[in-house]
């Protein structure tokens, strides 16, 4: 399938500071061409043609959300004070009443929130089809998309599609072929979790992944209840169970991994698996703290995720960056255990590589111009002492509401608080209406 690129206007951006792979640069300049490729990222040049002066702003790579369920924005705040299994039951009860229009409304609301808080790429597992994927493309974001499946026979979202797990898996291969040359879209298999998918189904997906090269995005060891259930049913903990079925390899994106054993951590690292650390969701549901530092030491590829707003309430990755940094310092009783710079790398370049966009995530010549500009004139940014304080500010003080400009591949998606690719007012109105109806039908209003 040939995907027509959007027209890109070349620009030269100048800002107070910029985060690059070599560190922070003061009085910085970034230039990209009509292909959305960065031509220059460095100190301001006196002879350059500046098209956008961003005084009082800083530039950084767009953020990457390594695990979410975008359309679940309609379920924000549905179950805030219950444990994992009661929360899951409440969520699934609502999902039985979703229509395709509802999913589209929830997805577009998530796209709004991600763009305006600085996320430029995300990995998603939910119900997906070509029409929904095209909404992502038109909005301008990058995404690794995993159509969710449960068992061969289960219809996961009956009001949206009658497709069984087996039919979803077959359709995933067709989508992967259709979007094989698309710079914005990657397709992955999305078996939900080892406690919802039977072993034979998971083995089949592993074999399909090996044959086609299509990645696998799944939940692993999110809660103690899940771990106990899988071990009782299959005689192995979730990570080891998936490994025996052929799932654990360098095509795996594993979400959560809160309760991996020491052996599983070693194995995931040896296999080159990618792991999405979702600290706020894991803490909110009382599921615990993932072994982020241990996974990093083992060699796993890491990304940072929000999970859905049903278990987080926000898609602001700056919350995850700060939480991850201070959380693991607390776990280790060591303020030097994890630097803000390390977590910023995971939330940008590391995450982009983990979800299949290795040319994104860094402001350097030759990379995709996935760049965001943050205002640093606000009260919580004062005093801001320029490049020397940039990593500190981005790691501990910045907020999604500071984001003023967003570019993906050079395409301007968000400018001074205005969405350029989505009708924000219409999207919010549709989402409010859809959420009210779905919750009323599910009896949760």
C-alpha cells in the first residue's frame, strides 16, 4: 500500500536550550527539511534563516509512550480505589457496551491528550482496524499498533467487531503487510496476557511472529494475582511460561513485568526483549514496583508507559519520568541509583527504538524531526538557568502543560496551544457524549 506523505514546510527553530544525545546546548538551533529530516541540531548560527524564534522555550525529542490503551480514555476515573482484579472486572463490563464510534471517539481524545503533552509516538494494544489506524496517521503521530486478542474463539469487543481471537490474529498479518512501508505505523500481535490466552494460541502467535518478523506486545506479570493464577494453571510463572512457548525474544514488547523472578529478568535481558515500565499505573492499582534497574542491568530494552487512563487517569509522560526516577531511588535507598538523564533517554530514544522507530527519539542530524518545545517561563520553571539546568528541569519540574509546539517528522501538529490536525472541541464533545452513554448502559453512572 502506498501512503501519501503530508506536505512538510522546512523550518529553522531557535530556542534557549536543546536536549541532544551529547547533552544540553544553550542558545540552540534545529533545522529540518521538506522530508522531515533534521539537517542541523546545535548552537545557533549567526547566518541561518530562522523561521521560528522560541524565546523562553527549550527543545527536546518527542516523548514515546511504550504501553497504553488509547481508546480507554472514555473510562477515565471508572474505578480509582479498587485492586487489580475488581478494577479489571469494572473495565471489562464497560467494554462490552462499546461501539466502533465509541472507540474512535476515545482514540481521538487520547491523541489530543498525547499530542498536547508532548508524546509523538506510542505503543497501543486494543481493538484496531484500518479505519482507526488512519485516524492516527491523519493526526500525525507514530504508533506501534497491536490488535488485542484473548483466545482463539473469544470475541473481545462484541459491540465493535465480531472478530474472534483467531480472526484478529490473521487480520494482524494483513495489516502488517498493508502498512509495511508506512513511516508512522508499526503493527504487532496483541495477545492480551498469559492468564487470558491459552498456551496453544500463544504458541501459534510465537510461530507467526518468527515467520513474519511481526513483534508481539503483551502484558506480563502485572499483578500478584495473575502470577499466582498462571503458576497454578501452567506450572510456571508468566515470564517462564511465555518463554517456553517461544514468545520471549527480541520481538517482544512486554508491559509491566512487576513480578518477574530473578531468572526471568536475566532471560528477558539475554533475549533482548523490550519492557515497558508503567510506574504510575502499577502504583495506583497497588500492583507494586517493577524491577526497572535490574532489567536495565540485565540488558533488556526499556521504554516508559502510562498504561490506559482507566488505570492512570493521565497520559502525561512527564509524570512517569519524575515518578520513575524518584521511585527507584527510594527502592534502592540511593539517590544516585538512577539519573534523570537516564530516564529521559528511556522516554525518548530508548523508547523509540523499543517500539520500532529507531530514526526517532533524538535531536541529531539525520534523525526524524520529532521534536517538542516547552515553555520555561512559568512559575514552576523559575529560576531556569539555561542549558545547565535543562536535564534537571525536564526530569523533575516539567509538565505536559508546558508543551507549546509539537512536530512529528517535521509536520507541525500543535502550535501555541492549538491543535493543527484535530478539531479539539469536536473531539472532546464526542468523547463526553460517548462516555456518558456507555457508562449509563453499563450501569456505572
